[in-house]
C-alpha cells in the first residue's frame, strides 16, 4: 500500500485536503470520485517534496493550455484518435507542458477518460476545464466543446491582460517615486545636512523633518526594513483569513472607479463561465457550484453559492439572482429573458460581452483619473523636497 496526498472540491464548492492509502494512484482517484469529490491534486506522499518543488517550475503557462486545447479540438474534429492526438502534442510541447501531456497520455492509454486524466495531471487545469471536457466526452462532442473552451480561454486571457495592463503605468510610477525618495534620504540629504551644519544655517521646519527622517532611515535602516517586512507579512496573512479578505474586498469595492471596475470584471467572468458551462450541457446547479470557486471574490462566491441553494429548491436562476443584492438588476432581467426563451447560454454570453465593454470603459476612465492624481502626489513630494533643500540655502545667501 502507498500513501497519497490529495486536494478535492465537493459538490458545494468546498475544498479540503488529506491523505489516504491505496495500491496505486488510479485506485486512490477512484476512491475519491466514488465520494462525489472533484480532484484538484493527487500525488504519492513520499514524492511530495520533489514533485511539489519540480511542479513549481514545470507548470504549463495559460497560453500553452489554450494552444493545447485548440489543437486537441482540431485534431479530434479531424477524426484523429485521442491517443494519437496526445502523442503528437507531447512531441511538440515545451518543457512546461510536456510532462503534463505525458501523464494524461499514460492514464488515457490505461483506460481513463480524458477528463479524469486531465484532472489528475497536476497541470493547473481548472474545475471548469475538467467539467467541460467530461461533458464533451459524455455527449460525444469533445471536439466542439474543446473548441469553445479554447475560445473562452483566449477571451479570458485577453480580458485579464487588459485589466492588469491598466495598473502597469501607476505601478511603475509608484516604485520610481519610492526609489527616488530613498536615494534622496540615504545619499543626498545627509550630505546637505553636513553642509548646513558647517555653515551654521538656521533650519526651517520642513528641512528638520526631512533630516530627521533621513537620519533615522540611515542609522536604523534595519528597523525600517524589519517593520516593513513584518507589516507586509502580517497584512498578507490577515488578508488570507475570512474576515481580512472580506474587509479588504469591501474596501476595494468602495474605491471610486476601481471598485466598479472590479465588480464588472467579476460579472464578466461569471457570465462567460456560466455561458460556456451551460453550452457544454452541464446542468445549471452544477455550473453554479463550479463557478463559485473560480471568481476570486469571497463576496460573490458566497452569493453564487446562495443562488445555487435557491435553484436547488426549485427557484429559477433569475429569481435567485434577484434575491442577492450584490448582483445588478440588469443581470437578473437578462437571465429571465434567457430562461423564458430557452437561450440562457447565449444571453449570458452577450452579458459577458456587455460587462467586458463596460470594464474597458472604466479602465480608460481609471487611467485618465490616475494620471493627474499621480502628478499631484509627485508635485507635493517634489515641492516638499525643494522647500526643505532650497530654504536653508536661501537663508544662507541672505546672510551675506
């Protein structure tokens, strides 16, 4: 018997981990699946340290997974057997994806379904990905489902790159300001301080403040460094707790423009993912449980889980969404139209496009608003430095 360590997700979307004994990995996977659990990670315990370390450096990139999915859709749609398609892709793949495909191929050759093999591969495939592949295999339309999945992954990657790109410029400016301020404090101000002392100049308030901060930073840099690192670690740990995560998320949602952008991003992901899952033939209740853990939002995840409870009791999705205050009225109204016409997946796809366009508008507005704000902050900082440095020089020259 061997000991295996696992991480799983139940039907309600709750995650858990543990260990179990089995003869081989396949038997361990079957034991977990028999309990209705979705496996997100499974490996032999005595290989944990090496495999976990190697896995950090061999995980396939998102674009590699997208290309793999699209190529699989094309090959299977052309009539190529699944095993042969996997062999071809294995030989074409880079070092990050190749070991993942090798593991998938081994399991498929051993009699596993593609969904089970993907689930056990450790390649970073999401629960949405696994569920869609399983639905495609069950319905005999794997090529079509993987084609839709590749399209969804492309749109998701493009959309996320746009939202992340909105913060690149402000981030660069922020760190540049910190770097300049640090150089001033450590190298420039101490020399000016020595010069002012030599001349016996009377120092104004701003200069005394600047010199005090500079002296403390230079003489007690280890305290400053330790406090910053400690504060960062404490904040990181607190933000991962349920209370901390909720508080931070609520504060983020209240930030002008950025808060609304964050909500639109979440609604885009929700609409697109549910649309893709329903289009693959996955029941609405299962789709809700799957998507509840993919949004990266504690507030919206809790809301979707509550909506799933309502749906399980026989309430329509539109009515369930209406009962939850975090969702805007237009979402429930459009879902109601989709339920009445029997085209819920198409309506949700259009909603995803709508929220994506709204997000892009807010990204432009955010960029426009941040630029003058940065200039104001820089102006205040530069103005303070100029006053602190120039005023003593002016006082010195006025004495002669």
